[in-house]
C-alpha cells in the first residue's frame, strides 16, 4: 500500500476509536500474571483509556498539557498513553533506568502536571525531587506492592483514578469525546526525550500528523494485518517500540503481548511465537550467541548436521542478498536443511511464525543479518531518528542487501549534503525541540531536517555509507549527488 504526504491524516484518538469500532471484542493486548496470559479486548482498551482521560480532564488537564509516565512495558502504560492523548494532553515517557535527577529533569522540563509511576521504586525517585517541580499536581501509582499503607496527599492509586473516571463518564458520557474532537493533526501527540549525548536531553515534539502518518508509511516494509502478534519489551519511552506498540498497533489492529519482565523475554517469545519482531542489534546478537553456545554443547553428530545445513543456508542467503538467482538444486537442499535443522531451531527460539523481523536503533553487523537470513528469518534493517518519527529508510521484504538500510519510505525525501550530513523531508519530520527554538532552527531548515551525527564518528560513517548505498540501489538520487565522508 503506497503512502504519500497528501493522504488524509487523522489524530491518534480518531485512529484509535476507528479501530475499536472495527474490532470491538477482539484481543488487543495480552499480559501474563501468575503464570497465565490474560486478554484485553479493544473495547476494554478504549473504556479504560476513556476513564483515564476523563479523570484527568476533571482534575484540570488542559489541551496541550504534558503528562509523564515511567514504568516497564505493560497494558497500563499504553492505556495511560492513549488516555492522555485522547484528553488533548501530551504523553512524555521516562526511562525506568534513569536516576532520580534525570527523571526530575524530564518532568520539570516538560512542565508535566501529572506523573504516572509504576511502583515503589519509581515513586521513590519522585520523593527525591518533589519540592523542585511545582508544576506537578498529582502522582498516580499503578503497582501498589509495598505501598498499601503509604499515604500522601499528592499520591493516588491508578485504581482510584479509574473509579473517578468511571463516575465522570456516567455523569458526562461525552466529556472525553468532546475534548478529543478539539484535537487537530498539528497538535502535539508525544514528547520523546533524546539521550542527551551532546548536552542535556531535548524533548522532540511529535505531532498527531507525524505519528499517524508514520503508522501508515511503515506498511511498505512491514506489511501487517489484524492477525499479527508482537512481543513488546524495548522501552516504550523510545520511539521505536512506541511506534509499533501504540501507533502502528492502533492503526492495523494486531495483538501486542507484554513480557512479564526483561528476564523472561526469551521464555515469553517461545510462548507467544510472534509473527513479527522488533529489536535493537544487541538483542539479535544475543540470540546469535545463544545459538553458538547451544551448538557448542551439542553432540558431534548434531554439530555436523548443523554445520552442513548452515553452509547450505549461508550460500543461498548470499545469493538472495545480492539479488542473484538461487539454483534449483540449492533451493531443494535448503528446504531439506530447513526441515531437518532450521525449523526446529526457530521453534526453540520462538521464531517459527515470524514472517518479518526488524532491527533498528543502531547499525547491525552484516554478519548478524546474514546469519538470520541463512536460517530462514527475514531480518530487515531500518534507519531513522526520533526527530523523523523513527523511520527514514527501511528494507522492503525480499529486497535485503548487505551494507544498505533499504530505501526511503514512500513520501520521504533523503539527500546527502555536501558536508556529508543526512538531510530528510517528510510528514514524519518533527515540529522541533520543546522550549528550544535555537536547537530547532539548527535542525530544521526550509522544511528539511538535518540529522546531525558529527559526534558519533564511527557510527556516522557507517550510517552515511549505508544511506548512500541505499539511495544508489533505489535510484532515488543520481550517484553524483552523493558524498560519503
């Protein structure tokens, strides 16, 4: 499905409500508690988000106000996210690994009026800086373990907030929808704070247009359907996971499964066997290492069979990744190898149903990509930045080539400037940095976003080279206009 910059755009709440109407009692999310997976339907998802949003409106949340969220991936996180956005607010994710001073910076800089925290650990961080953030009016906690007897006038429980929202919906059933209708596509949807490697973190302002456009644009490289399944475990405050766990999710209606914890990712992967996966290179490298370790402990016969099968898969992958035809005999040998070795290997990893996997967030080693293609997993690479709503270029399924990061998404223009910088124009380009017009002016010039990578010399060189090769492969620009520094 082609996507261009002139398509009819919607706000996040409009997309969400449309999908809820379409799928109703179908499963939207799953979470595991006490050893069992529990389903949450689209209807329940919307109802809870409406309760959250209605309660916040009644507590004074105005259109454009920021609300911070800190916690591990779970249904509550995304329910709060969409509840905030439906109420016209701006959702601000905070990394759970941040020290209290870093949490303070985000909450203070965003001028958040409400702060949702997962548990006692995250609440303790707020207690360290509570006197320094006068804009904060209420802290809401959703996991009460260790906090049953904790009392503070500024703190309330998530369950109490939901009950407040339920009562408001009973009295004013259209309050939430009335606020939702006031939102337009140029309003802010989320603030994503950058890592701050070149100074304090900056809040990238992504609009409803940015995120809803991108949710449709990624359909080219990652064709998704309502029957698909995703395992969510990367941080939700990062745009990569947020895109697929929230924005693409509510657009296509597939099921998002939340891991129990970061320690159970591999177990949960085997239990769910998702149909598509997303991860950063470090995760794919860990899976590769686990396979090597497992094979080193196998019997000599099993190692021999694996070695023969892998050599066949490797030879086939090399041809396919260089767009060369695979001889009939090699294709036949590959399917024998797949039946004897790779199918079982993928089952043990939880990859047997995975039709496409995406690596992003950093350049992935070509050897890692080559390995997964050798065992029959379609692992594609994408490139992008938070400021471009996550994705600038991506490999189209079946068109992977080592050393490139695919071609620009439909509706995205990419250039390599004379100084070697990557320059991008698309409906996904952000509105600017929150309360930082100087940094915004340096990054956006005449509608083009300059992806400043000068401080990351090694990664920058690899990224620019891959982008340049991608553009040449896709014939998006004549090679004479490209400069690799």
